[in-house]
C-alpha cells in the first residue's frame, strides 16, 4: 500500500525511539473502535487527519519520507485513493528505524491510565495498521496482530488507514480542549451547562438545574440541533458579550461560523442563528478562546504550525457584528 504522491522530507533517524509523541491529558471518555470502512470513492487529496498524524510523528521522531495518496486507476481498493492513508517510511531491517516503528506502534496501542485499550489509535481514528507482514485492525482489536497476506510485506514502511472521522480530524485527539475556568452558561444563569454532540451530528443541551433539582445538575436534556458533524472544531465563546455562551464553529475548508446564543429570545433554542464570519482558519493548529483584552468580549488567540501567535480581537460591538475582523501577530516561538 505504498502511496505515489506527496512525499515529505528526507529520512532522518537520529531521534531516540523513546521519544513518543506528546499526548494530551485526556479524561476517561474515549472514541469507539473505528469500523472497517474501505475505500469506495476516489479523491486523492491528503486529508487533514493523515497530514496531522504525519506531523505528530515527525515532531517526535524527526522527519521521515511519507506518502498519502494514490492515483484512482492504480491497483485495487486503497484508502490512499481517498487521501485517508499514510505510509510512513521505516526499514524493518535497520535496527534504529525498527526501534522507531515499534515505539510508534506501542504508543498507539497502549492502554491509557483510565484503562482504555489501544487508546491513542482510537482517539486518532486509526482503522488499521500494517507493518512487517502483520495487520492490526480496530474492528478486530480483540484478535491483536494478525498475519497479513497482501503482496507487499510492509517491511519498509508502516501503513496507517484512518476512518473518515479520523481523516477529517473529528475524533477526540483533534477535538480535545484543556479544561477551562470558569465554565460556560448557555442559559445565561451563571451555572455551567453542557452541550453534547453525538457522532451522527445531533447536539443536545444539558441545562444545569443544580439549585432546582436537589443538586442534580444535568437531569434536564433536550436536542437542540443537527448537522454538527460538518464541523471539525467547535469553540464555546461569548463572542457577542451578552453573558450567553455562543459557539464558534470551523469547517475542514477553513471557514468559520458564528452560532449566536439566542436562548432568551428564541423560546429556549440557543443556536438557531448562524452566519459565516471568516475563512482561512485551517492555517492554524490551535485556537484558544480568551478575553485577552479584558473588555468582556471573548477574543481568539490562534497559533500556526510555524510557532507564531495571532490575536483576533473581538470587535463585535464596533464592527457591525463581525467579531474577529481585527488580527495581528503577538508572538513567535510557540511551537517550542
């Protein structure tokens, strides 16, 4: 399953094999095992999840040649033809490169501190792995590594195939946010509510009824939307400065959309009002909501892969309702 397009950098193998990728401090909740969903369309453009996985590995182990895509008329079924596969070139017969490969696979398939098996593979949306004539499949995780009978022994690279959620960066690895304080009030009563999304794109609101329901905060739930699986990032932020938490949502194409919270006006439907407020946000690999300017409006602090930091000051009250039209660079070196 060697891809044919989009080679990355030259091979450098000076990094010790113990330098596993940095892993966020996840809680106990985790993604389900990815179902087997083979290639059935052809769109040979590298998907963000595959590129992001390559970047994670390169950051930890140094740059290695990588391939993502394959021509539509080349060979049989392959997720390379949908841009959701990665061939990461490592030579089994080179002891140093073999050690790197084994460290990558150990990191992906280890059990986390909460007892979740194969934790990082699940969080990244790994569908299956092939290395040295063996295959590990998420859909057959209980069977462990199995003999691989394909024509390519995969002794010169690890093959990664991703689920569509992993390819679109819609899994918990890419969606995780560090806990923030204070919490977010959807209903504007200063108690932190929960907004929950299911894999089918439906959104539900768990209103915080701590004071009313004998200390049971989240017994009140109702569905408040659908189609949210079209977004790969959702950021809670009081963008309009009215004390109600809005949602700022990003699509894989880099467009940004504001869901203004109209809970008090629209019969308790908080996110019925949406409009596009920007584009080009796929140039950033981290976006943090914070009132950086201290004016009660939530600003956005965004980081690019080159380590530069940018402040999007919230001008909602001044710029005809366009909250993030004012941007300037405020730092560099943040990739350290």
